[in-house]
C-alpha cells in the first residue's frame, strides 16, 4: 500500500509511524486512557487491511482518531489530534 504525503509525494506504508505517533500521545494521558499494544496493532491492521492501493496521511489520521474514540480513549484521541495539528504546522 502507498501513502500520499501532505506534499504529494508517495511513499510505502510504514506501520512504525502510526505506532510511534500513538505511543507519543500515550505518554500524555493517564493509564486508563492509554492505548494498549493490542489496540495499536488493531488500528494498524485495520488500516493495512482496508486499503490496498493508496491512502492519504489525513485519511490515516482520521481513522486513528475514530478508532481511538471507539475504544473509549477520548483523552488519548484529543492528544493525538493535538499531535496531528502540530505536525501539520
């Protein structure tokens, strides 16, 4: 699967980037709000299993936010949104 970056370049999907971003957000919330390694892997599996051609960085980030909220990790989703916003800047 290919990922279309914000600048239009196309790169290979790298699940480590997703894992790193969620883990960084995890450091800013209380234990009950942290995503488990299983939840993080589930998000990665969902993305890699749902798209076979191309996906944009923004679409990936939307999916991550939705999945985190689906796990009831609202504070973590907020932190991830802040991380996403700062990266966009």
